[in-house]
């Protein structure tokens, strides 16, 4: 990345818009800023908070000239409801309601409060991949021309890289969404910088990223990878005004905070472009990490059960329940007996794990944690 290239870096900074009607929306439209709407903002609910459908007319009333993108609201769905309240077909109705700049395919975030262990994390990554292809198929069948943004998921850099390669293969789109980075630190093995660095190594030259909800300070750290960052978004402006004004805030005050936040982000980018370009490291070691036998086993369990969701055999809540149950049993077996619990290829008792037993055994052998033809070390003490 040269200084000249950095001078040309003008990523789109999208402002999260929480309302789809009213004064705040009108004030937001008057700014001319690029907006990001959450699907949750269009949801119609009854007094029991049951989903009744989307406000399709509200989406259709947005000006055709507005640069507006649509987010699937995956984090809200996971934290508040456990899963999406609407079917993919209903979401596609909202996607088709106007010509969005892009609409994000529904994804399954992997923040620790949602993905409680490696098994659930792998399940949610695989579910994200399955939902991307499901969304593409729905859009094609309906003739929807809105670009569908594939959103990759992971917690560690290597998980994002693997998710992206499985999702896109040799046909990477122009822009890829990166989820579960809203509350991330910048540095460290699971920081935003490590994730972008890892993706830079596997992406083709022409592909770029949209980073959902990254902290403004991350833009300076990402300067060496500015060629990869096409856009970012944030609702931080609204959270900030709510903290500083718990009461008495008007829609006009919120709109002023929104415009002020965006102006500060633009100024920050200007300052970044004036700084010397930092060193750009692209080492393979940045995406390699040691995985314990427990993590390998739990990931294999999540992947085996995730296939049931990907093939439409079971709903996500059912598969998640199975993953928690089977993952918990795998964890107990490893703690009690070590990898010896999975030594036999055709055991008389597979502990009720079925396909999960075989998946875990194969994974442990593949990475070298289990050597079925060699004497094994004693099991760890409880």
C-alpha cells in the first residue's frame, strides 16, 4: 500500500438508521448520507411481540435515489429471540420491496454470549454459509435484482478465512460482509486487524470488505489494508446520545448527533490519509493457530449437526439443541477419558452420539490428536 493509494481511500461510511418513518428518518434523508437499515426496524409486531410481517410499504416509500443498504439483524435475532422471527421467504419480500444498494444475507453471529462453545460456533458458521446459498436461490427464483451481500462469520482469523473460502470458493463477489466485529478490539489474535489481514491473504485482488459496526479507531489501524475496506457502518452515534441524554432527547437532537458522528468519521479518515503508511504484514503464521483436541472435537460435532440444517432436515433451534446436548457429551468424554474415548472405529457403545462420534474421531485423527494404531497416553485425571 503506497501513500498515493492511501490518498485515494474513500470508504463509504454508512449511518445506521433505527426508524423507518417519522422525523428522524426525514432528517436523516435530508443529510444525503448513505444509510443502513435493519430488517428489525421494518418488523410489524403485536402486543405480545409476535412477528406479523414486514412494513413493505415503508421500504417502498424510501426515495429511489437514496443510497440505502439492508441488514438482516442477525445479532438482534440471536440475542433477543434465539433465531430469526421470520422465514427466509418473508425476508426476501423485504429485499424485493425496493432497489437496495445491497441486502445482507441472514447470518448467524458468533459472539461468546451467543456461541457458547466451539461446537455452537462451528454450527453457526455453517448455518451462515447455508443461509447465504438459500438466500441466493430465493432471489434468483423471484427475479430479485438487489445484490445479496454474503456475510462471513468466525471468531478467530482462520475461521473467517475458512468460512469465506467455503462460501465463495473460486467466485468471490465484489464486496464481502464481515460480521461479529462490532464489539471487537483492534489488536490481538482475534482482533479486527488480524481478521482483515487473514482475509487479505485468501481474497482475490478485486474483492473488498464491508465491516459491520467496527470502532472508528479501527480505520487508522486498517490503513495498510485500505485497498480491502470498501465500507463500514455504525449505530454508535445513537448509543452515544442515549448515554449522554437519558431523557429529553428529541428527534432533532438525535439527527444532529448522527450528522456530527459521520463528520467526525470523515475527519478521522482525512487524518489517516495524511499519516505515513504503516508496515503491511502478510504472514501465513497470522492465520495459523494451535487447536486443542477439545476444540477440534467440538467443531467436528457442530459441523456434523450443522449439515442437518444446511440440508433443511431440521430447523436451526432443533439443531442448536442437539449441538448443545452432543457437544456437552463430547466435552465430558474428553475430560474423563481423553481422546481414547474415540479410539475405536466401530465401538460397541458410541455413547449415543451416532454420526457425531464418527465425525469427532475422523477430525481428531486428521489433525494428529488421535493415533488409533499407536498406544495412547493415559487419560487425564478428573
